[in-house]
């Protein structure tokens, strides 16, 4: 039962200090009723003896300290979930913003979720095709994986996120597949791009979108990814669907966390972020995976903008510790006009080898991937030699590797916004590019695979 108080003691920004409370819990949902009858919602950030610190979602402007009533609801923030959410667009607090009717919930779930017993987790091992060669061929996404995209401000991560969302599919099986898209702190133009793109391509039919705009309250930004993941857990583990969750931009989420931490006068950690940033990010990222005995799965692609393109910044640094690899977008590739500007050399999918091979993609995938990576790395070295010593100093092999490197970027990495390559097309293109190299350089692929897939080199 809700407890009501008239004991607001202090208001600082979006924070309200309430005195004389009892039985109040951390993260409890709060309603503040103003004298006009307007209701504002919030949650409990801290409880100390008989005082509770409340963060209002809609801000505290116009709140009367003496006449406002505070109700503690005795429960956390809940989301009403239903299959009717597919094809719908919601704001950062789960309210429909697409002009459609309210969702009649099948059940209500606490957005904080329930921790998964590590012993009950199933190891990710099934390939997800994104249609993007630099990911499918070299940094493969596996069902149940957490694979973040490390980007920079101004790089085309919104376009890449939207392309993955509409193209991602599980091969070989007719299984129910859905996309849950959570956007935090994005501009109106970006939000409009995502919504329009999903509707234009028909991807909206299997998607649920949560959109928190840049001018929405910071506290709402913290709830948005949890709403998205709560929806994903319902679809995956109650409705046996395979769900891809894309969260963009996690940097805006962390900035909101820092803003609220500063308002609470907490001792700052690295670069002003709270000391519990790692723990908080883990509560988001670890809500992905597969559970034994359940048909569904949750695969997660968080997108974050690295401030000053710095991989050692706390946000990408801590994200890298929690997740299973990273896809890194490169400004130099973008300047060459290459989309998507994925730099495959520092990129990594730690679960790649579990999701590829015979019966999953193709038996030549692992060797081909290793050979392409090695040849591209040596081609980039040849490019540096050319700059320092001049082209005349390059050997014939160096020239072949240099040409391979240029063609690899132009034909393999580069795609159009709507180009959806199958894994067979990606692998065949890789063999075609290896044809530019001398036969003796192909040391990482098996002879039988060379004979089968690159007959002209046999």
C-alpha cells in the first residue's frame, strides 16, 4: 500500500529530500502530487535513517515544498509487456509515442530484472548474419553474445546500427526473431531517422523501439536501456523468440549517470564518473545470453561514442572488460569515403570461432578469416613502408599485399547502406581477393579449401 507524506524538506535540481519516512526502499517508485493535481514520477536514490532522496523523472520546476504530497508506491518501476509491443515506438519511460493505442499488458515486470544464475547460462554458439562482411566474415556475431560498437562523434554509427537492426537474421531455421532498439540522449533528427528507416524497410514489424531524446530528463536515460532489456527478456524467455538488442548511445547513458552522481555530491572516480560505473554498466550488459532449457536468446550490441576517439576513456575501457569483443569504427577509413568504416585490425569478436565452421557458416570460414586478417595487416605495413621509403623500395610481394589492402577496403569492407550480403557472398568475395596474392603467401588456409573455392590458384 502506498505511503503518503507532506514532509518535503529540500529541492535541489531534480532531487527532492523527504523527511520523516519509514519502510522506504532503494529504487522504489515515487509519485509527487502538486497542489494543481499534476503528478510527477520519480524513484528513491538513497535512504538514510528517516530521510529519503528522490530523483524526479520530469524535473522539479514549479514544485511547492510546503504543499506537495509524496507517495512511496512500495514497488520499483514496472513495464507492462505484451506481444502487441512489436511494431510500436515508445518514449524512454515506456509510453507510446507513435499515435497508437495504449498497450494492454499480459504481465508487469520490474525493469531492474532478475539476476541469472551463471550455472544456468548456455554458451553462445550460433551464427547471426548481419549482412555486413567486416562483421560476418572477420568479427562474427554469435547468438547470445555482447558485441559493442566503438565509434566516435560524427562517425556513421546510427546508420550502421539501423542497418544491423533491419538485416540481422538467424540462418537455416525458421525461428521467431525480433529487434529491441533502445536510443538514449539522441537528437530529434536521429530519432526521426531511426523511426523512418524502420518503417520504410518494414523492419518495424518485428521491432520494438524505445526513444529517449537529448532534451528528456537524465534520469529517464537510465531507465531506457532497462525498459528495452525487460522487453527483450519477456520476448526471449516467455515467448521463445531470438532477440537482438541494440543500445545507442551508451556514452549518453554514462553522462547521465555522472550528472546524477554529481547532483548527489558523490566522490567522483575517473574523469568525474562515479566509482560504480563498472558495476552499473555490468547490470546492463550482463542481461544478455542464453539460458539452459529456454528456446529464446538475447544478443546485445551496445553502441558508444568514444570521447576524442580515445579507447582508454572509462566508458569504452570498462565496456571492453564486460563484453566479448568490440567493433571499432575508424575516422581514417571514413575520410576515404568507406562505409561502414570498420577497422578490422583492432576489432575483435571473442566468440567468433564458436559461431563459424561446418554446419554453421562454411568449413573454410576460420582459415579464410585468419588469412584475410593477416594479409590486410601486412598490406597496411607495406603502405607505411611506401610512405617512408617510396614505392621503388617495395618488393613484388609488398606490392601485391598493398594492392590487396586497397582492394580489401574498397570491395570487402565497403558496402552501401542497403547492401545485405549473405555469408556465402562474403566468403566468396574473400577468396576472390586472395586471388590477388602469390600462392606461397596463402599459409593460413588449407590446400583442399584453396582447390575447392579458388580453382584458378590450384
